[in-house]
């Protein structure tokens, strides 16, 4: 397996692990902290087989990455009685975000820059 496929497989594995964590349930209802259907949709969007990643997906994945970053910040600000559950989810989301960033660096940089420009144009 080449480095690109390995990194994309890690993103897929991380997304599946988060979906499993959310579906298993925790000691407190995570619905107080995250929107579970949205989190599951995010995981489904990133749970692509490495060979299924296409240049056309980059814009969507960049937008997902931004949402993932916002989720990380929201979870970091959360605590109280749900600390253990939130820490587990935060750790999994951090791992996914880091692996996604590594995968982006392994992708075709011209395609990535084009997708970033498209997303920037949409956000104006």
C-alpha cells in the first residue's frame, strides 16, 4: 500500500471508529454536546475506501474538515459531568482531524489548491 492509500485508510478507520463510539453509547447522552445525526453523516462522508477518493470530492471534504475543526473546538469547551465521554470523543475527532490533514498533504497539491479556491469563493 502506498503512503497516500495508507493515509486515506487511516482517515476511513478514524471515521468508522467515531461512528462506532457514538453508536455504542457513553455514560452520558452525547446529544447534549453534539448532533449525532450530523456527526454520523460526517463520518459517512469520510469513510471512503482509499481508491474511492476523487478530485471532485475535495471541495466537500474541505468543508467537512472545517466543520470537524469547529466540532473539536466545541468539544474542548465542554466538560462538566460528561468529561470522560467527551474526552473519548474529542480524542477520536482529534485523531481524525490530524490524519485528514496528513492525507491532504499526500494528495495532488494542484487539485487541492483548486478545491480550496472553490470553497473560498463559495464562502464569500
